[in-house]
C-alpha cells in the first residue's frame, strides 16, 4: 500500500504536495471554492509577510506570458502583527501544516518577523531571501551568498523552529548559495523562486508591468527549476537537508520529475489559479504511479535520477 505522507525536520505532512507562498493567500481564501479542503494539501505556505504593512507595487502587477505568469506584487501584506492577530486564529491546524513566508528589506526586519512568529503555533518558517535589500540599493539578498547567509544567521538566532530557505534562481551559483545558507542554519531548502523577466507593449514602448520587471512563474520555468533542484540536491544530500521543489508544476508527472531530481516534497503555485483542486488531482496521479511501480514511500523516488554517462559537452 502506498503512503503519501512525508516527515521532514520533525514535521509530519499528510502528503508531499504543498501550495506555494503567494498563491494560497493566508490559508483561508481557497476554502470558499467548492470541493477544496486544506486537508488535501500537505502544507500551505502563507503569503510573504513583512514587519509593517505594505501596499505593494503600482499597477499593472500581474501579466500573462506564454506558458507562464509575470508578477510584481511587491509583497502587499497587512504586516506581521495583523497576520498573527487576525489571520492565524482562523486556521484549523488539524487540517494541514501552515508555514509563514518571512520577508523583509533588512536583516533586522527578517529577524524581527521571525521572532514574532516564533510565538505562534506554526511549525516552521520559510525565509524569502529574494527580497530587495534597501541598504544595498535594492539588490536581492538571495543573489549574494554573503547577505543570504547573514539573513539566515539572524533568523536562526531568533527561533528553534525549522527554517526553510527559499533560494533565488537568479544567483550565479545556486549550489554554492545553498551550501552557505545550510552552514548558516537552514534546516530545509525551497527551490526555486521566480525567474526575473520583462514584457514590453510595442505600442506604448513601455514595460507592461508598473515595476518594469517581475517574477516569471508557471510551466515556462519548469526545465530551469528542475536543473536548479538537481544542482542544489548535490549539496543538500551531504547535509541531510531536504528540498521542497517548485517551479511550473501542473501535474503528477511534473511532481515526479522534481522528486527524481532531488526534492522530498513539492509545491504548486501558478497552476492553482487555473485549477484550485489541482493538488488533490496531483496526489491521485502520484498514488496511481506509485502503485504501478510498486513504490511505497516518496523517499524511494527522491534523488533517484539516472543520468546519462556518455555525454559530450560542446562549446
């Protein structure tokens, strides 16, 4: 009999399919959808939250792109204090695992947000190091291994809860970035965040997004995400650090590819907007695949990618 549950860093997840941050709101929005239940989801990664409220970027903030979505929301959120007082009490923690996405514009802000959520029943925190560092002219923390490590160190000092560090694919060497945040105290890694992109209106000759550029997500990024997860796995496996893979997952087959590349769990994002019941469908497809291949646990898939050994690289 197949068992979809996974246990990572002392946390039990009913199944290995999560809803990615930025797509699942604060865990209550999708409950209005007929047929949806948080019980069908392994984990819900709550929206990126900063210390103080943020209005986000000016319009336009979301634009469709071939096989994907460009977004520049700008971390609009009500602030950590309001999330804790108004949103968390509405969650049924028996249904799923709810994990906050911690965001900030300075190392001090990250540490303060982590300290606040350390006092809540949430079992873990996801650290979004793709945020811009205002003290460095807007450079993203996640693109600089030194800054990323400093963020994780500061967060680690404020909590004993598992820290999941969400890696940026826009850094020069994601494997090196993974190594640095693991050494700084990361318990799990989430890979990948969105790729930076732009779309231009040829009639106005201006970018379609009000912020000029944004994050590209959806099926278009899946090949990149798979490669990045596999590269991160080469580092993470030596430290016993599990990976949550994401980037363009829209089917059970997509999820299985990520498991083989090295993920212990996966998250679905952009595709949920098209089909809010997608997680339940992916779990059914995953169970069918496991039964057909006599696989009992997801761990039997993780990292079992068989690479070609006779390849020749051309310049």
